[in-house]
C-alpha cells in the first residue's frame, strides 16, 4: 500500500502541476473507493492539497503564470466558503446521508464540467469560440465596484470574483476538493483569464485555502496522516514536472486532458456507488481501475506531450497522434 500511495502521489503531482488542481478531485474519490469514511476522505484530500500545492505554486511563479490580485480575492472568498461546506458535511454525517450525497454531487459536477470542457477543447468552430468569449465579455461588462485589472488585459468586478470564490469555497469544503476543477473553468470561461495564468493562479490560491480546509478537518481527527504523507512523497517530483509542461503544451491540449480526468473521476464514483448498492464487485473493481488508470494515462500523455515539444518533433506521426 505504501508503494501504491507513493506512485499515485507521483501521478497526481504531475496532473496537479499541469492543471492547477490540488489532486483531491482524485484523492477523495479514491479513498472513498478504498473504503475510508467520507469525512476522512474529504479531510485527507484537503491535507494533500495543501502539501502538494506549495511545490507547484513556486514553479508557476517562476514561469510568470500567477495573478496575485485574483488569487488574493479568491482565497479570502473560498476560505469563508470552506467553513460553510464543512459544516454541511458533518451535518449530513450525523444523519447518515453524507456518503450518498457526496458521491452523487461528485458524479454530477465532475461530469458536467468535464463535458463542457471537452466540448470546448474539441471544437474548431469560430461560433463556439465566440460563445465562450461572449460569456467572459458579459461578465467583464458588469461594472460593480471595485473593478480589478488582471493579467492578460482582463478587467472585471472584484465583487463578482468574490462571489464566484465564495460559491466554489462552499463546494470545496463540502466535496473535499481544493476547488480547482471548478475554479479553473470559472476563471477561463467566466472571467476570460488565459489558461496558463488560470492554472498558476489557481495553485497559489489552493495553497492557502487548502491549508485552512485541512486544519479544520484535522481538528476533528478526520485526516489520515500516513496516507497523506506517502502521497506527498510522490507528488513532490510530479508537481515540478507538470508545472514545467504547461509552458510546452498548448491551451486546447490542457483543456482536453483536464476534461478526461474529470470524466474519469465521475465514472469511477458512479461505478463504485452502483456496485455498493447492488452488490456487484465488478463495478467496484472498475471504479478502482478508472481512478488509477486515468491518472496513469493522462499524466503519461502530459509528459509525452512536453517531451515532443522539447524535441520539436513535428514530423513524428506517433508523437502527434499521442498528444492530440
């Protein structure tokens, strides 16, 4: 099990550095699949978020991919929201409904965000690009003081940024995630922030909000410290690899890999829940394969894409097919 957690941490660290998500969107459902109580899975996911985000934040700062004003507003809003989300989890735990509701919420949110992101990544039509741009333009046209100028020439209401962060914070505390799988699309599609900057800013914000979330769960004894420690050992190297890859892979590829991970997580949680309810062991096995297999395949594809760019291998058919 030590080898499994260290290896899984390496894969998640690579994905984290690349996508700007703390990895708890995979760690929490993986722990649920492995039979940990929902509160421990949530708390351990947040603890892992904090530990691995510190490494990735430093790397993205070196690449100039961090907007500090955006991160500061989101951090304050999400920190407040996490406390509310945590209260909901413990209330549901007392009623015996926490596992069911958290699993259903995971399936719905991961699938919805994953499908929307996949559609955007695969679309080559100008109309679809304009649709995404129109949403950001409408948000930027709302002039509620104070107005904030972000990197990439984006100017948007600080009040709107705070409101978005508050909602994502509640969901983060409820689902045990750093909020990256929601925050990254919100910044890209809602605020119009470029993908690379959204990744780097997301990681900086996760460092602080993840620390707060982990602390609140640790006070209740809901963090499996040995599990978190072994995951962090592997993620230390992976986060540096993934962060470097964001400079080498184009924006559509980032979105495509991101969508693949969300959809895999959604299918894994759904499969595990159905297997538990109906007593089908095959579905429980499938959920485990999806969690670990998706992390392995996507992190491998990320590394391969980065290597191809470094070699400037534009004539290798196998390389192009694998990274497209």
